[in-house]
C-alpha cells in the first residue's frame, strides 16, 4: 500500500522534525534554536534510536550528523528512506568532504547538505525549505491520486455509458422492427378491410364499383400531381373508392334511376347516402378522415350542396377534389353522348362550374393535369390485352361477349383473380368474340 500524505503527516498537526547526532551539545543547541518554531522537535543521540522512532511515528524531516560512531549519516539516511520514503532528509557535517557529499546525494536521497557549525537562520531556512518540499511532494501525489481516481471513474462511466448506448440501440432497433411488423400487419389489415368494402359495393352494384375505382385512380393521381402529402393522398384515394358506399343501403331500382326519374321521397333517400356512408365508416379509427370526406363529397363550393350545405374551405379538401373527379367520370361515361365529344363537354362543364360547384384551384389543377397526361397519351385510353396479360385491378373498357352472344362481363367491371379464371374457363367452352380491352389508367404503371 503506498504511503499517503495523510499517513506521514496527519492534517492539522505540527510537522515532526528529527535530529540525529552523537554530540549532545549539538542536539541541545538545536532544541534551543527551535523552541519557538512551529515544529514538533524530536532528537536521537544514535541512529539506531532514530530508526526506532521512525518505525513508530511519522516524521516529516530528518537531519542527521554525518560522522557517528555506529553508523555514518549516509548509511543511516538510506535506512530512513526505506522506512519512511516520503521523509525529507538533510545531512549535517563538520567538514567539507566532496566524496561523501556525492555519495550522500546519490544514495541517501538527501534534500540538502548543511555545514557545522550551523547558523540559526540557515537552519530555520533549511527546515522551511524542507517542509515546503515535503508539502509540494504530498500535494503533487494527492493531485496524481485524484487524477487517477477520476480517470478510473471516467473509464467506468464511459464503459457504463457505452453499455447503456448499446442497450438503447438494441432496444430501439428491436422496437423499430416490431413497429415495422405492426405497420405491415396494420397495412395488410387496412388493405383487406378496404377490399372487403369494395366487394360489398361491387356485389350490390358493379357499376358503382367500376365508377368508384376510376374516381379513386384519378383522384390519387390528381392529389399526387398537386403535391399533397402521402397520408392525404391515401385518405383521398380510399375516400374516393368508398364515396358511394352509402348507396348499398338503397333499393336497386332507385340506384338505377336518374334524379329526374325520382320522386321527391326517392331524392331524399338518395341524398342521404353521403351521411349513411360516413356513419358506416365513422367507427373505424383509421378511416376517421375518410368518413369526413365521404360525408362531404356532394357539398358544393358555393354552399348549395348537401347534406350540410358546407361552403368553400369548410368542405374537406379531399371532398372538394373528389367532387370534381366524380362529376368528370359521370360526364365522360354518358352513353348518349358521342365518345369523341365527351371529354370536351366534361371539361367545359367543370370550367363553367369553377368557383360555383367546384373549387376553382382544383379545377385549374385538374385541367393542367389532364393536359399533361394527354400529352403523354395516357389519359383514359383503352388498350387491347391478351389473356395472359390480365391482372386483378384492371377495369374492362368494353363489354365482353362470347361468339354465341352471351355477355360475360360488362364495361367498367373490375377484374379480380376469380373473374380472370372464370373468363378463361368460359373462353375454352364458348370463345370470346373480340379482343379484351381495359382502361390504360387501370393498368399498373400507367
Ligand atoms: Fe355520391
């Protein structure tokens, strides 16, 4: 165990100074000189006795005579160094002896060499220097010990910190994996739920199903074109898919009529479909915004719509966007108008109702979007496809008849894997008359 500053000189006590000389008058002269000095003065008339004292108590300073009968001062101070390595040693001699001085300094760890007869001022100054040296050594050691202790604590702290960081990183990575899994599960459940709703709509009325899918595809593209955030684009797409879900509660006959053919009561029933749709969806947390959009998809920008006569910015943005696409799809699907004119008529209607029925900004964006997609030749074009190219999600753009005249699938029917399988089975028995056509926008990457 290292000798500490505390063990050799307890704090708050006087420094002990030990004088060793075989001449009693030297010792008494020293005691006289130091009677008022702030030291605890100890004397020994023989080195053996001095060593015993050193074994028993801490001594800051040892001043030894050089020539003593039983042991010379250098040998004695070497032993002192072994017993009390922190004690400051001084050698006192009556004559100048270069050789002994060199030996003493090299072997005896001598701090200072004093000559006899020693003067009072010299002795006091030497003792002060010795004590200062001792205190500097002790302070230095204390600081070194403190630095070492702090380094050890710092290393320990760093190690613990590193472990904490590693542990946290592991936890965060694990949480991220779990969240991603959960997100995928939720996403799959969400997609399945929307698919289930769509199946219900298509079972009730395939025309509404086809219209909804076209409106959803176009609404998503317009929302993306307008730079909306991903979440909003998704809400708009889902709301567009489900915007007429409320109609599943209406009688089939009513759905097939135009408003002009309906009685007042029937119109009232029809106009309830946005609120019925919203109430079907409102209990599903993830469809909260979707249900708001569905509820407002027949509101008009000028406040003359239904069910709540909302106006301008009070209508959810998604509902304003779907209103434009919804009307556009109805207009370009009108069988009684020549196909080549439908697009221009739909565009003119949207422009004439801009700021009235529809949000002017959305109409302008839609016209811009149509121009850009027409340039690319993608907009509402149909494409002939082979059997092996048919994919779920594609929308049939022409009725499909067999050679014997049987209508297999009507226009706007959305394909799914079981329909594709059935088409193929029929085709083997009663071949399909003409090539199958689908809307280009319903094809992947269109
Ligand atoms: Fe509707």
